[in-house]
């Protein structure tokens, strides 16, 4: 039910769900009334105990630009991180790596600093008008497609053109031990030592969608360090790796040459999200298969509904070993960015991505608060046993746990 509040888009449905959770006998927090006729306020809250909180929020909202300006945010960053920020765009990537470590850390003090650092850098980029100077590229594909080999060849080509390239390689974490090999950097030996490139492997640590929780923030850090092209490589284990599309400008699906039957393994989910499909390993004996694969994907894109009204997904082939047609892949990406910039979709997409990321974090933080609530921890074993014994249904038990959580949070003093 907690997830349904976040995901429900219908205002009336959302009001009904929230009202159901908050309404208790002789102890009502408040009511929610639909007010669809008012264009500025879709629903009205009549709180009995949170009036002061509401007034403080409105007061802060009026001064939000001043409260969260780059100068005010910078004051909240500690001295150690301020020194790192001063040197973030230097040739020494150690300072960038330390800041990324802070972002990826689960310690509360590190997370608090991370919020201030990312907000400061985002605000600073907006004030300078440099937030759209970079190009974010997401690369995914099935195992064996040659993602690491392609990224190294592609990255070296970009640095030869004078670009600074950051590669964020995501490795899967073990579901048993929680560990990760982080071996992608060892397969990019030439790119890893290029002075105009930065390769950073990270573990998913249980995050779904082929990316990590801190990937979006890491992208901002890399851009602030002067890298104008940021490449994000997903774990590439299946068809669920489409979350990457919510944080990059161009989503590239890398596939190996395949016969007709083998193409069935690539289902519509991830293919529909791709802006560009790159058929890798188009050399030697695999060249005929590569041509066939290009033809098949091109025909498929003509039949399906375009992802964007201004861009029909394109299919190109290349060889990461011989470096043939790597330039063609880059030119196709540049064409995509030009089209998206001219029609304004790139700016719109980034704005929507930030909104989506905020909602995702909101959901994760709410679940974290629920699991760490002391009252919930006390009653959780009881409800778990009741569900195991078949006395309570999972739906009823989860509803009672949520009620316990809301009552507990209501009784806490407002900070």
C-alpha cells in the first residue's frame, strides 16, 4: 500500500489511499478533500496537528531559491570536501574518486554531505549555464556482446578527438555474499591509463535495473570534473536493464551478430528503450551475420511505434577489434543529440529524469524508514509468524505494519 501511494497518478485515488492510512478512530490526523476545480491546488488538506509544519514549509518554499543557492549550499559542506571540490577538475583523478566514494557510502554523515555536494554542483552548473554541455551515453546489452571491448575502442576514439571521457562501469553484486568482482576496469587497459579518460567500476549492491543508487550523482561529479562525455555501462544480465534510460541522454543497445532464432532472445522491453542499436563484432566470419542482424533490427524499428516523435531508432554495425565504423557510431550519436537539442527534448528529458529519480529515492527512503522504525521492528516478527501460520494474509499484515509505522511517526516530535 505504501508503494501504491507513490505510484498512483490519479489525484482522487491517491487522496483515498492516504485518507485510509491516516484515518483512525478518535485519533484523526486530518482529512483530504478533492478540489479539482482549483487549478492551483488539486486537493486541500485540513490538518489538525501539522499546521505549524505546513506554515514552515510554505515559508521555506517562498525562499527556496535563496535557501538552496550555490553559496548557501557551499556553506554546509565540510572543509575536507571543500578542498576536494576545489581540485575536482585537476588532472589527478584522486579527488574525484574520493568524492564518488562519499556519494556511494551508506554512512549517514557521508550521505548528508553527498546531498549538499551534488546540490551545490547542480546549482552551480545552472547558474553558469553549463548543465547541458555534456553528453550522457548509456550502453547495455546481453553477455558476450563485447561491451567492455567496444567501450575501450570507442573511448580511445573520443579522446583522440580531444574529448574527456568518464566511464562508469556497473558490476553485479552477489546475492549471497554481497561482493562484486569489479573487473571491467581490467578489461579496459588502454583507456584506464589515458590521461583524458576516467574509468570507475561500481557494484549494484542489490539495486535493480542494471545501475547503482548513486549513478546519477556520480554523473554530476564527473561532469563537474570536466568530462564532457559520460558513458554508463550496465551489468547487462537480461531485459530489466532499462533504468539506465532514466539517467542518460542516449541509450545504446549493443548486440552481437545473430541468426533469426537468436534474435528472439532480445525481447521488446530493452529494444524499445534503445535510441541506437549497435551490432558489434562485424568482422571476419561474423560479417554476414552482422549484416543480417542490422537488416532485422532496421525492419523491426520500422514496424514498432517510435520512442520519440523526432527520432526513429537507428541500427549501425562496427568492429571493436579492427576499429572499423567506430566513427560512424559516434556520428550517429552526435546526430541524435543535435536532433534532441534542436527540438528541446533533451532538456525536457533531463528534467523528467530528475523528477523520476526523486520519486525513486522517496520510495526507497520511506521503505528504509519503515524497516528501521523501532515500533515496526517490535511487531514485525509477530506478523511474520502469523503470515507463515496462515492466520493473517500478507495484505492484511502489511497494512497493519504500515498503520504501526504511521502512528509511531505521528507521535514523534516535529524537528
